[in-house]
C-alpha cells in the first residue's frame, strides 16, 4: 500500500478512536439533537396526535337563555378548555397568562343581540380580554366566538328566515382589551425576549464557574486551600457566592440595556424583581458547581453543562413561550428551575403583577439552589481524577 495512504488511514483511525473514546462527549453529541428534536416535535405535534385545547375563561353577566347556550356551545367545542367564572377572576387569569383570552358576555346581551339581529336597536359589546404575549390566538377566539353566538341564536330563535339573516351580519360588537398592568402603554415584546435570553446566557456563565473550579483543582490550588482551617462547605460556598454576584451584575447590565434602549419596564413589583434576580443568580452559580461535581474534568464538564443548559432553557420557555407547550409538558416543566425564572421575570416586568406573584418563583429558585449546592458539596472530588 502507498505509504502516504497508510499514514492517512492511520491518522484518521487515531482521530476516530480519540473521539469515540470520550464517552461523555459522545453521549452529549447524540443526546442533544435527539432531545431538542423531541422537544420541538412535542410542541408542534403530528397529524395523528390530539390537538392541545386553548384555555379561555368566560364570564356570563347576562344569564339569559342565549348566553347560556353560547357558553354551553363553547364548552362543547374541542378547540377550547373553558372556565366559566366571574368577570374579575376571568380578567385576572388572562393577565397572569393562565388563559389566552377572557370573554365577558355583558348584561342585556341576549335581548340586545336578538333585537340587533332584526335591526331593532344598538348592538351589545362583548369584552374580549387577552394576554398580549399570546395575541396570535385572538383571531381564532374571536372567530369561533362569532360562530358559537350565531349557532346559539339559530337554536334559541329558530326559524329558517332568521338563520338566513344571521348569515349576513354579526349582531354584536367585540371590544378587544390587552390585559397588562399599564393600560396606557402597549405590550413590549422585548420584555419576554430579555427574560429568556438573559436566563440562557447567564446560565452559560455558570458553566465557566464550574470549569474554573476544576481548573483550579488541576493547578493544585485546592490542595493549598485545604491546608487552611476552612471547611469543605466554606471553600465551595465562596465560589457559589462569587459566581452569584457575577451573575447578578450581568443580569443588572442586561436589564439596564433593556430598559434604556428597548423601553422595557418593571411594571410590577420592584422588590419582587430584585428577589427573583438574586434567587436566579444563586441558582446559576450552584448549577455551575453541580455540573463540575458531576462532570469531573473541565473537558467533560463543558459538554455536559451545555447539554443540561440547553434542556433547561428550552423547557423553561426561553426559546418558545411555555404557553404553546402541550398541557403535559407545561406541567412537567414546572420541575425545571428556568421555567420559574422566566415566568417570574415576565410577571414582574410586562405582566405587571405584584410581589405575591414573585413569592413562588423566589422560593422555587432558592430551593433548587440549595439542592444543587448540597449535591455539589457532597459529590465534589478534591483530587484530580487519573
């Protein structure tokens, strides 16, 4: 065989052996595309899957035969998951993002709509409150509402001549209202973008915290530090706190740019926003240390950390808002800390919710941080693996 060809084949074999001998890197290379593809497949679904119902709230302030028929027809529609509640509660659910729209059928709707159908009076006005971050669902909700009202009119009024007239006009008006705390300012889509991307890239910073710990161990710094009268928790805790301070500073700079350039505002509780920022900063640092404790070496840690970060970010709603997830995935993602961080930052910025809406995310993030730190301190190997 040609000596050059022999050498070329030997070099190719060497590269393949080196790559496939790194089992952690190999697993990450295979697992990452599979998991991410499965994630987007679960969101957008396939033709054979049962479609996810759109959550809406309906408040019937009229209580007439017509409105009862409309509500019943909406509930029977497989497109919707309907909650029939009072108007104030329905609007609150839309503001919190728990439903995509809240339909308020006003008092006198039945009588006014029946009269307007034959040109006998002013039209009733239906208030349609919607979450502005989910505005793509608004045309569908409005269109199907019209369909169900017309259907209910046909059933309650009867008569083929009436049905013929109904096909040419809508006997009520619709008032669409974006449910944000600051009604005088439009929804700013940059607010959610900065929450998602801020969480993602600060988590990547957390990777460097973990890798830095492993590099310090490789250089023998840990052996010298352990000679001092300091506990294991104190040594690793110092890295968690310094990493948290770094993350907090970065998050502050990111949001300063969002506020100064892109007009993002903290419409809700400022103390709540600060609390979520602090809790997320601790989570970032403890996550980095956890990855270091599991990854063992800087090389393996980077691959593991990038994979874990991508999974946490996509399940947390940073790439695609969590409301478009299938219901089972929305529930499952609650065990992912980034979901609490993104939802919490959204709640304190454009949603304009109070401090009570920040308590859940703060507690969840602190609990995840404590768990990650405890596992990291327990599992961390003080000696460089051989």
